[in-house]
């Protein structure tokens, strides 16, 4: 348990506002909704508010009736919501969709090198032999959650395989920070930027994977993962801005503070559970709360971001609009704070 000043009871009405705004967004079956409704699912787990599940069921059933898109790595982020719906309802149609996404990831999605998932955002070959940190949330952590739910060790092994290789390709051993992407064809990190939200995808999913996997110590890749997360968080805590946020480019002091990255990083720190991280988490929580409007809209969230060509590309990504990933990662942070307060 981390000792935080913010009482969990203070956060429940804020979660309600953020969730309500999120349900009102015009989201489609793709990764923005996948992250947003993952956050709603985490809010349900932390608060027990059954209405969150009921509204996701209603939305999901209507979307199934309207017709679903083809699968991509990014679209597989919707699997997180489906796991929650299946766990709560036991309806076969949700499991069927989960298994369809798993079949795509294991047997159809483009891979390179040692069966590393190539990041895809459409039905085309978007980024040949590139791996992005985003894939860990959209696909690898989803695969691990599904493997745990179904007791499928080969699926768990494949998920941890993805973590292992993404760590090897994307994390700098010198700094502990993560690059946004890696191009296997060119053997480089393209622009070589330590993007804030990429580091949040990595830190958050590694922390959750370690928590969700029973007897995690029996899986050799987990030792790699734990060390990676330890060094990453040690590096990031030194780069936090005075207002509690982390910059959209972590190691560039002039970068604007970005709320989705901050929420994901702080949630990872809570889940990892180092008590000495409490002061960084509290500072980040205060910074995130200061960026939640009265109507539940999360402010200062950068727009969708490819691996940009240079630092200027990252610094000029717009942050005017509400984004599903900003809503979802903020809910994930607030849920983690509430759960942290329940630990004896």
C-alpha cells in the first residue's frame, strides 16, 4: 500500500463524471474506445458500480448488430472490455469475439523476426516490421489476460514473449526509458524519441501483467519484465514536472505536460507498489485531477500519434480535444488509487 493523501471516497464522484462523459463520446470499435472502455471496466472493478457494465453491454450489443470491423492490433484493444463483459455475464457471444481476436493475433496478424507482432492500425501493411510500445496494451496484455482467464499457458507464453521482445527492441539500457517504436528493417528507433504515452503503455501493462498472472515467478520472462519496469520507473520519477505531469517527450524539459501519459505512469507506480513512489504518485494524481473538467472531460491529452519523424512532430501534436485514451487511462489511475486504499 502506498500512503496517499487523497481518500478513495473523494474520487468516486469524479469517476462518475469521467465515466459519464466517456459514455457520451461518439466512439467506434477501435483502440480509442478500447482504452476508454478498459478504463470504465477498471472503474467497475474498483467501485462495484454495476451500471457501468450494463451500459457497456448495451453499447456492445448494438455495435455487434450494426457490424464489426476487421481486426487489427489496435482494434484488439476492444478485447479488454469483452473480457469484463464475459466475466460478468458469461455470454458466449463475448467469448466468441475474444477468441476471434486471439486467433487473429496468433495466426493472422503480421509478425517479424522471432514472431514479434508488427503494429497494425488498418487492414493494410501499415508499418512493415515495426514494433511500437502501443502494442503491449492493445494486444500483448489482452492476450495475457485471456490466457489467465482460460488457463491457456501457450497463450500466456506468447503474451510474455511479446513483452520480452518489445523490452529488447524498445527500452534503452542506458536510460531505462522506452523509445516509441523500432524499425526492424532499418535496425533503428526511427526518430529515437522517448515519448511519454509510449512509456505509459509499457509501464502500465508490465505492472498489470505482473499482478494478474498467478505464480508469475514461475515464468522466466517475468524476471526480465520486472527488472525492465523497475529501471523504467526509476528513470521516469526523475523527469516529473513540478505540476505533477510528465512531458509528452520525457527528457525534453520544454515539452508540454501530457495527462494520459501521466495517468498511465502513476497507475503503474501504484500497481508496482514501491512505497517510496508515493510522493510521485500523489503529485501526479493532483496534476491529473487539476485537468478534469466539471463535466468529466479529461484535458491536455495529446491526439493520436504515429512514430513521428522528429521531436517537433511530437511537440506539435494537438491536445485540444477529449480523447478516449485520456478518459480511459485517467479512470485506470483513479481505480488504482481506490484499490490501493483498500489494501490493509
